[in-house]
C-alpha cells in the first residue's frame, strides 16, 4: 500500500477513515487528485476510463490527508 497519488488513481473511490464513500477521483493533475463528492453514473464511468476532468464541483485532495491507497480506493486518515 502507498499514500502518494499517481495517474493510476483516477477513477478510484475516496473513503473516509470509517470506510464511508465520500467521492471519486475525477482527475489527477501534477500529483494532485481532484475529487468529485457527488459523481453521477456518467461521471463515474468517465473517470474510470480516464476521460473526465476536474470542474468547479471537484476538490483537490492533499496527500497528507491520505492514509493508504489500494487497488480499489483511497482511504483518508482519521481527523
């Protein structure tokens, strides 16, 4: 497991420390993941295919907030 963002993380679920989904990575730009907290089905599919871009509804995810990154999700550290 790791805690550094790569382009491969685009499309992954983002979950809080308790495992509740809080959004999905819609774009990775210069090592920063941008998370859409309420992706629709179309946004989810596009982000998994790498065809999505961050917009005004997306928020940057700071690496220091990340606990671990697995093949399926990005888990945030407990606040």
